[in-house]
C-alpha cells in the first residue's frame, strides 16, 4: 500500500491558521471530502489537535503523494505551505506515529533557539525519531489516552466520510496495541520508581540496610513490589502478616505467614513496615504503636501505608518519637522530583517503539 503521513510543522508560523481552521469539524469534513474525491487517494484521515495537524492517507503507487498532500493543505492555509510540511511514506509514516505515541518524536519537545527545522521536501526516517525524553505531539508526554482520543475522533470522522479502509484500520489496530503495551509498561515503571523511593527513604532513616527486618502486613501488589525492592537492596529478614490467601506471597521472601495476634511482637522486631490491606485483628493504631515504640527503646521505624487511600495506618502514629510514616501518595510526590522518577520507562518505550515498527513493517511487507 502507499501509506503516507503529511503534517504541518508546529514550529512554523503557518501552523497556527491551519490548526485553528481544522479545530472546526466542518473544516475537517471539507478536507476529508477533498481526500475522498481525489483520484489518487483511496483512504485518508485527519488527526488535528492543539499540537498536531496530520494527514494519514493511502495513495496509488507511483503518484507524487507529497504534492498531493501539499495541495490539500493549501485549501485550509493562508498562502503557501510546502516549506512547512513534513512528510514520510510507508514504514517511516507508521514509525512517526508510533514515536509520537511513545514520546520520542522530534516535534514533541519545545522549540529551542537555533534548532534546525525540516526543509521543504525533507522526509522523516525511523532513526530520526528515537529521541527519548520528548513530549508527544499528539498530547501529554507519551500519553496513550491523548493519542487514543485524537485517533478515536479521526477514525470516526473518516468512517463517516467513507475514507477509512482496510489499510488505515490496520494502522489504527497497531496504535491500539502499542497504546495498551505502553500503559502496562508505564504502570510497571511507576511501581519500580515508588519502590526505589521507599528504599532511599529507608537508607536515610537507618544509614544502612544491613541486618534490617521488613514486615509486610496484608501483602498485596504494591507492598510486595516494595518488599521486592528491599530484597534486591540486600535485606534478608522478612516477616509477613496476613490471612491464608496471602500465603503464596510468603514463598518469595522465604518467610512464614504470621498470625494476626503476633502483630505487636513483630512490630517490635521490624525496622520497616509495609502495610497495604487490612488484616482482621491486626490494626495499626496509635495505642498499639505507643507500646511498640517504648519496647523498641529509641530504635527508628519506617512505616509505609501502601493502601489506595492511605487510611490503613493511624496517621497519629507519625507524632511518635522515631516513627517515620509515609503513604503511597507521599511516595508518589517524592518520586516526581527524584532522579529515578522515570526508572525503566524510557528503555521500555524505546523497546516497545522498536517492536511496533518491526511488527508493522512485516504487515507492510517491508
């Protein structure tokens, strides 16, 4: 197929009138009507947002798709647009789209003084797009939701205009798969970053982690991820407190699942407490912790309330001497400014981008 993408460089002055006009649905429908009537185009859709104006279309083999795209954009521009267009065909067109979704696109970042711009007729190749740390031109930094919203509208309008065919539907399916994979990767990377924050807080509280003991109360996804990070950091002593349903988690940490009535004794021994889900008969309240603190004789304790709303642990505990209490929201706030905030995320996006390009290239037969 003759898939191509043509877009207006958002760094050029001509972008503003085009983006303003295509923000109107009637203008997009008019442009799609031009696509539908063009004898050399079989499919087409328009992705238009405050940061992006792009035409994805399928042209007959052998025709000059760049000139066709330039002519279509002239219809909605004040004057000549050729010098402000960027253009790519085949797998490079798909790569451009995938890179935008992953936040790797070269137009994703704010313009810088002296930055080089595409000249008339310049093309985009996959290798030019893999620049990490960017801001997706279709929305927030690599936001799958923003891209999904743009594409949902573009696909709906193209369907109504009769310009959506098998080839663009196949491209949209690839976008959907990549979006789902990115969401999963971002969740995993975020959890890893929160876990790194918890480990760093522990180092600041205790100075070192040797011979420390971790108690996981009501083990669940986040608390177990945090515990795994402490295991990787060198801690060897773990205690788990929970019901029978939590028993499987104990195996990973070579620890037996303790009974709720042992909570007080376990807290006296524990240096780091990770609590996520309620355990019947084992409430972490201020009255219990006052006795625990007294028996610990000044030894500090780090508690992380990993529950969704941060209400599992009595907040008044934080006023006790030597007790450091953080919620999952606290960890997230600290992580935002931490150097490991994007822990693993950029590598994952690069890998998913490469995989998406490779898979779609096979579909195109390139």
